[in-house]
C-alpha cells in the first residue's frame, strides 16, 4: 500500500495493517466461495498475532500513532492506539479465534454434497466486516473515521442476525437496523456540530479546542444519546434481546461480546478524552442511573425467560448496566484514597471479562441447542452428565457475571466497589450487590436444572465435536484467567490514559 | 514395685483388662471370670502406698496428679476388698445371663472409676473418675432388662447427668479462684471465692446426689434393688462412698462456715430419719437395705457438717484430735464399716434367695449379727463406728438425735430380717453354690474384723474403751428399745410406699415437658422468595412502557434531551 | 523457600482437583490414587510447617493482583490450627468417600469438587489478608454446592439452592463489610494491626455486624443456620466434610480472624460487641440442642448438634480473656474430630444396615460393635465428659467465662451439656441396651471387605484422635490444646 508513511517505527504500520487485514480478508473470501474453508481461521490467527504485536509495542513504546498517507492531523486521517485500544483489540482478536473454530462446524462454505450454502458463504465475509468495523472503531482518532467504522459494523452485524432466515429474526434485525441507524444519525449530527464550530474532526486537536459552550454541550448530548441507542442502554434496550437471542450462536456471541462494546468504548472516549473538562457529575450520574436501571431490569427479566439464549441476551443488558456505573464513580476522592485503582479501569475490566464470559455462554447455548435439540431451561435436566464441559464452562462464565472470585468480573466489581465505598457513594455499591445476587439467581437456576439427574439419561440428538466444546471452555477459562492474572492487562490499560481517567471530572 | 507404679496400677488394671477384652475376642468371653482379680492391685496399693505415694503425669489430661492420704487409703483398701468379694460373687451370679460380657464391661469401668476417685489429687482426674463411677453404673442397674430396672435406670441416669453437670460447674468456679488444679490448693481458695455459696451449693448437690442426701436421693432406693445382687452390694457399699470422699476432699473442713454446717446437719439428720421412715414401709429386702444406706450416709454427712462449725477445733470434747483431718478419719472409718456390712447384707439377700427355706437358719443368724452391728450392737464393728461417731459431734441436740437414729436403724434392720426370712427360694431343698456363699462369707468376715483392725491401728481410743460398761450400755439400749417397739408394732399393716417415694408425683409433673415440640422456624428463603417475587413484579411493570416500538423511538429523543439538560445543568 | 511452602500446600489440593475433573468416569483406580497422593503429600508439608512456626519461622507469599488488592498467603500459628485439622481429616474423609461412593455415579465430578473444597479450606486457613480470605471463602461456597446437590434428586437440588441462597447472601454481606472497611482504612492484613481504631465507632459496628453476619451464615449462627440441616441430604462424606471440617469451621475461623486480627479483642470489647456476640452464640447453642432433641433422622440430629457446637467457638471468641479464647480455638479442632466420627458412623450405618432414623438403631451395637464404639466415645465427648476432647474445651470455656466475669455463660454450658446428654444418650441406650428389632435391611450381597474397612477405619482413627487429644491434652505444644495455648500466649498475649 504505497503512501503509508511508516511513522516513527514499525508500530504505526501495524495499526494500518490491523484495519486493512479484515477488509482484505472479506474481499478474499467472497470470490473463493466454497474453497475458502481454511482462510478465515488463518486470518483470525494472524489478527491475534497482529493484536499482540500492537499491544507489545504500546507496552514498551507508549501511545502509537499512524497518519495515513503521511497527511498530518487536520487534513489526514490519524490512527491512534493507546492502552485502552490495545486491550480492546486484543480482546476482539482473542474472542474471534475460538468463535471462528466454533463457527467452522456450523457454517461450511461448501455443504456435504458440494453445493454452496448461502449462510455458509455469507457468514465469514460478514464476520470479517464486523472485525474490520471493530478494529476501525478502536483505532480511529478521527470522528468521521469512527462514523465510517460504526456504519460498517452495523451493516455487517445486522445481516448476521437473520443469517439462518428464521421467521422472528427478520423483524428483530430490522428493528436493530433502525435503532443503529437512528443512533448513527444522532452521532453524525453531534460530529457535524463539532466540525462546524472547531474546523477539525481529530480527537486530540478537538480536545484542546473544545470550550464549555452550548455547541459542545449539545454535540456531547446528541452523540452520547446516539451511542446509548447502539449500546442498547436501559430505555433503548428493546432491540437487543430478540436480535441477540435469535441470531445463530456464533453471531450472537460476537454481537453481545464485542459489537455492543464498540459504542460503549466510544462513549468512554468521548467522556474521558474529548469532553473531560466540561462534563460534571450530573451527566455522569444520569448515565449511572440508566446503568442501575439496566442492571435491575435486565436481571429480573433474565430470570423470567424460558429459553437459555434469551436469558443470556437479557443478562447482556444487565451486565452493560455495570459498565455505565463507571461514569459516576470515575475519579473523585482518589487523592484521599490513593489505593483505589479507580472505577475507570474497573469498568474496562468488566467490559473485557464480560466479553469472554458472554461469548462462552452464547457458544455454550449454541452447543446445547445442537446437542439436545432445544434450549428450554426447564428441560435441561441431565445436561451436566451428557455435556459436562459445556456446563462447566457455563459455571465458570457465570462467575464473571456474578462477580465472584476467581473471575475477571470479580476484579472489576472489586475496583468499582472500593471506589464507591471510598468516596462514600455507597448507593452504587448496593446496586452492584443486588446485580450480583440477581445474576447468581439466574445462573444457578440454569445450573440447578443441568445438575438434576433425569428419569432416563439424556441422549444427544447430534454428537458435538470435541473442538467446539474446547472452544467454549477456552473462552470461560480466559475470563477466569483474567481474574487470576489481572496485573498485566491492568498496567497495559493505564498507558496513555488521560488525567481524567484517574481523577475523574471536576 | 515403687508406690507410684502401684498407685497408677490401681485404677488402670480394670481398664487394661477391659481394653484387652475388647481387642481380643476370645478373652472377651472369659472377661466375667476376671472381675474378682481386677481390684487386687488397688488393695495392695492401699496398704503399701499409705501416705507417701504421689504420681504426677504432666501430659495426661490437664496435668494428672495422684496422691493417697489416710482417709483415701482406708476407703481405697475397703473398696478394693468389697469389689473383690462382689466380683467373685458376680462371676458366678451372671454366668447364666446372656449379656454377661456387657455387664463385665460396665462392671470394670465402674470399678476403675471407684478406685480412681480415692486417689485423684487434681480436679480434672477426680472429675474423670467421678464420671466413670456414676455413668457406667447405669449398665449394671439395667442389666436384667425388666421394665422396673429400665425405669430405675432412666431416673438413675437423668439424675447422674444432672449431678455431673452441677459438679462440673462447682469445680469450674473453684478452679477459677485457685492458681493450680490441685484439689488441696483449690479447696483452700473456696472461702475467699466471690461466688462461695454458689460453688458450695453446686459441690454439695453433686456429691450429695451420689451419697443419697435428701431430696437428691430419689434414684437410690429405685436403682439399688433393681440391680443384680452383686451390683447392688457394690452400689450401696462402695460406689455411694464416692460421694463421701468427694465431700471429705472438697468441703473446706476446719474453716468457719456456720450457716453451711447448719444446712448440712439438718439435711443429714432429716435423711437419716427419712430413710428409716420410708425403709420400714418397703416390702423388698433390698429396698429396705437401700433406705438404710440412705440414712447411714445422712449420719456421715452430719458428721462432716460438724467439721464446718468453727475454725480450728470443733466443740467436741478434748482429747481426740477433732480437727479437720480427725473428722475425715472418723467419717472414713464409719464409711468403711458401713460399706462392708451393707455389702455383706446385700450378698446375704442373694445367698438366701438361692437357698431353700429349711437351710437359711445359719445364714439368717450371721446376717442378723451383721445387721444389728450396723445399728451399733456392742462388740461388733458397728459399735466401734458408733463410738467414733460420738467423738466429734460434741454433745448437744445433734448427738442425741444421732443416738436416737440408732433406734431407727435397729428397727429397720429387724424389719429387714423379717422380710429376708420370707425371701428364701421356693424350692425347699435348694443349696447355694459355693461360688455365692464363699464370697458372702469373706465379706462377713471382713465386716467383722476390718473395723477392729482399723480401730486398733488408728482409732481415737484404745480397745478397752470399746468395752467400758458406760459405752456398752450406750450402745445396747437403742437396740433393746427397738426390739420392744418392733415386737409390739408387728401387727400394724404399714402403707406400702413405692420405691423412690417422692419421685412419682414429680414424674407426673414433668410428663408434659417431654412432649414439647419447638414450632419449625418459617424458612428465611421462603420470605426472601416472596419479597423477590414482589420486587420482580414492580421492575417488570416499570419496564413495560418502553416495550412497544413507537415508545422506544420516542425514548431515543427523550434520552438526548435528558443528556442535554444534565450536561447543561 | 519460605514463600513456596504455602503455594506447595495449596497445590497439593488444587492440582488433584484439576486432574480429577478431566479423568474419565471409569478411571476409579487412577482417581483414587490422585486423591490419596494429594492428601498424603499434604501431611508432611503441614508437619514441616508446624515445626517451623513453633520455632517462630515466617511463611509468606505476596502477589499483587491489582494495586490495592494483594493476594497474600501467610501461615501463622492460628492458621496452622485449622490447616492441620483440615489436612488430617481430608485424608480420612477421602478414604471414607472412596469406600462410600464405591459404585456411585458422577465420581469424577464429586472428587474434583471435593478436592477443590479442601483447597478452598486450606486457602482460608492460610489467607493473610481479608480479601484473600474472601477469595477462598467464595471458592468454598461454589465448590461445596455441587457436593450438596451431588445426588441430583429433587431434594438434593432443593437443599442445594437453599444452601446457595444463604451462603451467597452471606458472602455479599461479607464483601460489603470488607469493601466498606477497606474503603475507610485501606487494605486490611491480618498480622499488621491497621489503624482501624481511628474510624468512627458506629461505622465500625455496622461493618462488624455485616462481617460477622456474612461469616455467621457459614458458622450456622441463629437465625442463619437453617441451610445446615437441609444440606443433610448430601452423601455422608459430604456431611462429614461440610459439618466437621470445611464449611462450618471456615465460618467460625473467619469470625475468629475478624475478632482477633481485624478488629482486635480490645477494640471489640470497647465497641461493646463482645458480649452480644457471646449472647447470640449462647442462644444458638441452646436453640441448636433443643431442635436436635426432636429430630428423628440421625444426620439431621447431628446437623443441629453441629449448629450448637460450632457456636462454642464463637462463644469463646466473644468472651474477652485468654482462657476463653483458648477454649474457643481448641474446640475448633475437638468438635471437628468428634463430629466427623459421628458422621462417619452415621454414614456407615446407612450404608451397611440402611439405618437412617434413630428408632431403627436398636441393637446395632452387637451387629457393628467397632463403629458404634467409636460413635459412643465421641457422643460422650460431645456431652463434655472427660477423658474425651469435648471436656477440655468446655472446661476452658467455663473457667474463661468466670475469668471474664460472665457467670451466665456457665449455665449456658451446663444447659447445653444436659441437652446434649438428652439427645445423645438415648441413641447409645438403643444401641447397647435394646435388642435388635429387625428393621435393618442388609444389602443382598454382603459389603466387600475393602468397603467395610474403608468405612470403619477412618471412624476409628478419628475416635482415637478425639480420645487422645482429650487424654493427652496438656502435651505441649503439639496437642490441640498445647497449640491453642501457644497461639494465645505468643500471638495474642496481653
């Protein structure tokens, strides 16, 4: 790709590659059609290596930037990778590899009798599209570039929902598309407003120029509302459960674990990087209240679901609520209690460990559907005996949802809790505890059924390949590993974080 | 064989035998034959280790210490002797019964406790020995498995457990005041304890229950008769003395506790007369003997109470050393005679039960001498015991009451002899097997000779004193008076009081308590469940308005507006 | 080297757990080997550390998870008290479980969680800071739930969720307490006396209430105890492990840590929390015994007896004063030894003669003399009669109460002894004095010799241990009483 200035070192070149690789992958798979069995897995593995390389470079060299085409900021598009983006990139790549292995069983480009199957063909390019959108979002340092990545993400994710053509998924997908587009529209309005007043779309430059005036506030409000719609935050969560519940297992894993996190990542970028100076506690508290409402309603609704996939979908709503508790708790009072590592890292930790746990849950649900033919929770009796690894993975991921040690979820919950108690705002702590207990109720509701011994032993309708079960277990183990070895990701996260990530708003 | 080893061997031999019996099945079948040999080391220890033996096992329990003083040695010796003869008697007596192995297990346990009680010098080992002598005895009481013995056993066990608990509390209170666990130090600390009266009350309750002090005596007249003959002999003869040695060791004799002395004296005397009153109404010879033991122990407790009257020398006449250990010696002496005599009488009931009506003449005669000896018949061991008893009591009302109690005891003994005559075995030609009559004979000899030997060795006067005319008359008039009274009242039908007298009404009172059932606690999860379901309903209702699609669209604009206001605000 | 030992001990239970989870169901011999190797490897290590700590060695392993959240393993004398108990009883319970579940289903899952549960207990014993304690406390809840629900029938699942409802609520309260305290005074470690006395008293009282409430669930304090009898549907080795060694003791041990190491007995008495804690414990003692009286199922009666006996430990902790503290600590081991024997015997009765209720026990002394002898020894010990271990702890609690000036405790102890007699002696009476009523249902094929040995020998071993720790109580310093005295005089002396 001529014209790419390799910047100070090879690191910035990697950034460009991170965005180009998935796009190239998508373009490559389409023509190959039924001969492209191996290609997606190779690409995903390459992506993982690439993400690790970027993380390594950020770890030793600090923030990486790459100006595409050699044009500096106001004119050209700049890709920037600080600790936060490196972590998100790594998470994406780490989730995609097992999901790819899992999906290989279900979406063969060539069916047994040699004919091409529509789902098999389209699944992989769409996955590549989603991956490109995600990488784009995490690396772009330019508002418009982010918009492009967001649109790519949405347009690739929506068809994934209705890939198997089941009846209900079409309506769900259209509703998802509508919400996503409305969200992007609001985001676009905000970005245009900012561009109009400050003449640049680059985040770093904007951060210096933004003043505490009406246009900036309105822009922030619009962009936040739009992104909340795309993250399915409490009042705007209608579209998520049918979409994620109906989608095929591999797709719903990616949707719940990563796609929803992209817009959350952007809200974090806006609030902590773009507008830290002019945002104060009331805005953050409103976000926190939405989060709390999401936790309570999501958990209670999850409790009342009859089907496992819908239960897991509603649990996504609840867990997203935790993420937004980060805003009211961020900073504030940390100089009095220097040991509280801050709610900012807690929120991100929760996002990452939830990604692994949720992916494992959805893939597990997929195996159950394939293995015993249905995912009705009431009839899961004996599943622990016939699919022990899947139920074990379900249990381990459940730890993260409940925030119980030794999972990553516990570390995140502990970070948020100590900040809440240290700064005396114990209200949020109570919400978190309630969320934890409710999560325990619905996780153990499923585990109870699985542990019960049936009258006659549960026979598998269709044998499940060992590698797919191992993929599910791998994701669950990573979420637990995050709880056992949190020091490294924690350090990586702090690189490049602005002052507000530690001190919070004024 | 140094004294220390002997001291340990005394209580340990029965346990070693028991352990061997449990581990080696063939030995278990022959266990009953070793009952007689088990107490022999204790007898030897009593003589050899008279006062200088002491053993300290630092690591055992909380620092076990074994000592042997004069009263302890005397009681240990007599107990060993009685257990040997009763052991021999028991070997033959239970040969036929099915549960003889179980009987011998409990026999050996109780024996080991009984021997341990006299030599334990620290609080914990004493409590262990006391526990060992009271609880396993249950196995002896319920041996023959009849309803009567099971009911007696139940009362025995309930009261034994209550006694143990009271004793434990008393010992704890005592130990917290003292700096070491040795009994001598702890007793010295009692008068200065903040909870002195509570401690003394608990100790007296624990030991009084064992010695049959009124009102804690109820189990004794039920349990002793219900047990098989050798067991009743041992229960009444030796095990009851555990309570006495307890009082000897734990009551701060020689310190001024006038109010306690009064309490104990009245209780003792009341028990003495109450025993006689109830005894004469009993029909079963063993029940009569049980009530007689009750009343004799009342006398011993009255004697001990006299030790608490005032500091230093009690008000008795000068001469005999009536300080604290003097009273202890007299109490031990009296207890020894009573034990041996009572053992002989109980065995006599067994022997008479096995002999035909025609042949009981000689047995009856010998038993009569021993029985009246208990009441103080001159030239018998009992006479010496009665004389010794007079010494420390020191005239006044107490001494006269004690003297008159001799009349009661004599009456009781005559009643016993009359009941015994009727208890001969139905088959006229039956002859008691030597296995029964020989141990009985040995006990009779012991009951006759041992008190004289002891009196000569350590009595407060010389032998001549016992045969002085004044004393002789003091001993004979109660018996003559009893003879006259007994002969004239023989026509009157006395109301038959059930054994255990006051226990019947109390049992009926406690009956409803047994069937109380605690209401099950409403499970906390059921409450949580209800609260949870209600909360869930509210949350779902709150979320419902957002559900329809158009409302969701509007919600988007609403959120944008809210954010604008929040940020602007 | 001193850092590695705690990790080594932890791994002797963690590694078998992980290995067993992946063993196929049929690999019984391999599974038994892995289990036993883990248990046997742990004993010498604990022995090594016993020597070391007695000589004053320091064993510590610190690993920072996140700034402000340190994973700290530190073995001091108090942790060894619980560690040696769990190491010794785990070996015996493993032997017993191997025999008991000989041909049961889901054995890999059972023994996996079984080892995980003991790993959690070991972790609780060795934890050096509040948060590390919470990590293992939580792992204990999660690893014991599948054991309670092991049979998978409706009752087990129901009692499993009942257990979870209580313990998860408890751990939430505990975490709230910990986070609230650490929010005020920063990370709290057990050895270092942090400056928490400075915080405002009322908050400290609330924090104490939350922590003791959270721990009280596992320590089966009234009214948080009802999960314990309900969990009796689990197989006997689980009830033995839960009630004598792991779960119940973890709660009590936690309260001991909170009172002595986090708050310090001085602060607890200043805040006026000592006597109320003792009062709640006393009420539980009497309540537990009263409930035990009218239970006809043997294991439920033993469960309620556990509810009452564990509160002895908390009573000792509540009463200020070294003697009561020694009494409480030593009862932690004594109750463990005695109660595990009772459960082993109850399990043996259930397996050999299908006896589950007390009425069916008539005459089994003749049929199973050794088991019932072990049962009788420990029942006498529970009543508190010498020479069995129970007496020693009751003696220290009593004298300690007098020293602390709380005379009412004496009558609680007396009442409890009488009640214990009332619900244990009838069982002994039926066993030894009643003729068999023929309600036993012997299994068609007599039990294989290995199974009989596997069930009886652990029970005899623990019965002998209870007798020995009572008889040789004063053998310094390696008898339970000796070690408890060492803890109190050296680490918490005035």
